[in-house]
């Protein structure tokens, strides 16, 4: 406390001023930074951020955790890779009195769940393709297709027509988003296949065989051997897990059990002959104890109605091999054989079921 006297003439008034000197600043006006975010459907590396701060801030600074920033109030940001990023929002008002920062880990891409997807396709002319997507172990809420020619689409099943004058080989990618009820996370899965567009010449046929070895870490080492006929000079392997190889006889390590759709595409040196062969390979059984079986009915021994079951009962994916070079999906399915074949066919049912409480999948054949 400091006192100061002052004099006022002519009546000699005395004034005493009392005041205090301190180092405290003026208390800031109450404000609090906060935000919400959500991915753009079908483009899960792109995030929409929503400012939910209180205190009427007039300035915003976003740090997206990948070395980039923004001063917009509600920015849209695209990440170059899936992962976890610490995003921070700093706010302040025009006077600078109100300041606050809030940080949160933002998961871009796979939200911690355990999921996968795959797709098949059919075509009669190598120009128009019917694509069919699947998601496991949870139904997907979004299916996003990148057809490799600059066009995209949405939906579990979709038809796309290519311009054969521009493309003869494309990479088709399916991205799915499914809800994991065990973690309350959104699980993102991506799969890619090579698709040939247009007519081909030459005489070649892709084929391969494989052997499986397990290693002490629980992974699976698979040796693939090219059995193609013709004179291929280049090979492209799609291992069904998002990885690829251009070796003729590659060895590949799988880090998770499951069913992988492996595709080998071959091409000759002149690009006049190309062919693709795909086969499902089954790795492990998930550590669970499950069984499956199926039965069928027919009225003419040509068209058959198949029905599958799995024990213990629960959600499962059903994969059928009808023994005539065709396959199908679904618990119940109808298949018509070529009546001129006049043969005995070995039908195989493979199921993948989810075991509650173990986070395991069980594969039965």
C-alpha cells in the first residue's frame, strides 16, 4: 500500500490517495476451445472439423498434426495417410484477452476395429463390369469405389463402363466403412484388384499353386509358384491383403488369418496377350471351434438350391465353390450347372464366423 499527500491552496486542503501496485493481470474473459469432427463419406482420409468453442472467439488456428494448419473456423482437411493425428485448436478474441487451446487425437482411417473387405466382378465384353462388394465381420454402411479411370461410385453392388480407347488395365479399389459394436469405432477397410479392360489377343492362361508354412510368431509364409501357359514376360500378383509383387514366383508373409483372394495377372512382351486367375486361400482358423455343413434341393438335377449353416450359430460369411469353376456368396444360394457337362462336381462351403468375447474369427470348410 502506498500513500501520497496532495495540497490545494488557498485553503490548505490535504488529500490522501491510497492505491495498491500488484503484478496480477486482468482475469481473462471465460472461453473454452473445443471441436467435433467426422470423415467425409467415401473419402475417409478427408475430415470435416466443426468449431464448438464458447466465448465468442474471432480467431481460430488449427494444427492438424501432420505439419499443416488452417485459420478457418470450420475447415475441411485431407490427410495423405491413415493414422492417428493430434489435432489442436487455438482460439482468441480480437483483444487477445480470451485465449484457449484444445487438443484431441483424431483417428483417420481404420478406427481401431478389425474388419476387411473384398470384391468380385463379372463382365461379358471386358467393357462393362458388374462389381460386388462384401464386408466382414460387420455389415458396411458405406461402399466407395474408385474404378481407376478417374471415375468413382457408391453402393455395395455397382456397374461401370470403361472407355476402351483410353484404358486397357486399371486398378479398382473398394473402400468400406463399418461399425464395430465392440469398440464403438468406425472400421475402414480397403482392397484393390487389377482389372483388364477391352479385348485381348494371343493365347495364354494364368494359373498358380501355393504352399503354406506357419512361423513361430503366428504369421503365415506362403510360397506362390507360377503355372501359367503361354509365354508371359511379366507377372502381377495381388495377394488380397493390399500388397503386390511383380516377381514370377514370390514368397509372401500374411500377418493375419483369414480368406485372401489372390490374383495373378500375366502379360506377354508385346502386351497382346494377358490373363488373370484368382483363387481364395484360407489361412488359419482363428483359434475358435466351429463347424459348418450344407444341404441342397433340386427338381431337375441342373438347378440346385444350396443352404449353409454354421455352429455355433451366429453371423457368418458363406463362400461357395460349385466345382465347375464358378463361386458364390451367401447363406442360401441357387446355382445352375451346364446340362451338357454331365459330370460329378465337388461343392465346397467355407464359412468365416465371428466368436463373441474372443475377437477371433473361426474358419470352417
